[in-house]
């Protein structure tokens, strides 16, 4: 596979679609087992998680599982702004429910912490977290992540729903920035 250029940055192939797919199947299997009798509501965090959520949710075999979407924004370019905004909110009643946050990537954990705090105010029975990617070396906040598909190092990546200034979301594989 070739390197690609998005605006001023060059990215090289990093995780192929086959590896992503089997990691997602593995996570889905765990969720199917753990939450079988919980009527889980999956909460896809837009924009980045839409591709992951679509693939993950199709592997969920819990008949009464549901999915809904919220929209958050914290990154501009390749850096976190340190501020998280919920741009489009939650319309479902989550009180007493098992909610599974579906994230594209957990970096410092700040977005996730903020989101969990917002959701706690609505009194869910429990909040679980499933993320496609996790950067363990970047984590700064005390948040529990229940399901991780793939661990990655502290570097900027794009593809499979993740963007660089809105570009690269349509790439089928995950690419890493070339220093
Ligand atoms: P955190 O709040 O955990 O520091 O950052 C989480 C958010 O930052 C993610 O939902 C994602 O939007 C963005 N982010 C963090 N690392 C990366 C990365 O390597 N690539 C891309 N495209 N976005 C990232």
C-alpha cells in the first residue's frame, strides 16, 4: 500500500482492514456475552465513530440492542482543543438503561470523561465504553474503558472514520502520520 497525502501531512499504512475487522469481531463477541440480557443502548459518538459503530453494531447479536448518535468535537487539526462540545444531543431516555458509548479513539480520555459525566446526570443503570483505538501512553484521566479493539502508540492516525481536518474518513485502512 502507498503513502497518502492529506493537506500538509503524509500518512503511511498502519492497520489493515482485515486486522480491524477481526479486532471488532473479538470485541463484539465479548459484548454479546456480557450484555446479552441488558437491552443495551449503543451510543455512537459522531463524527469519528460512525464507521466503527456500523461494523460493530452489525456483529451484535443481542435481539433488543438499540443504537443512537450524539455529536462531539474536541480536535482541530492534529491537536486536542482541550474543550469538548456536544454539538448534537441525546434525545433518548437513558434512565435505568445500560448505555455503551462507542468511541473511535481514546487519547487523553478527556472527551470520554466529559461525556460520561454528562450521561451520569440522566441516571443510566450503567455506562460501558467500547473504543476502536486506545492510546494507553496518552491517557491522563481516570476513565474505565471496558472494550478496546486495538491499542496504538502516541501518534496521529487517520482512516476508517477518523479524520485530519475532515479528510481521510473514507480510507478503508488506518494510516499513521509520517514524521
Ligand atoms: P481525548 O479527549 O481522549 O484526548 O481525545 C479524543 C478525541 O480526539 C477522539 O474522539 C478523536 O476525535 C480525537 N483524536 C485523538 N487522537 C486522534 C488521532 O490520532 N487521530 C484522529 N483523527 N483523531 C484523534
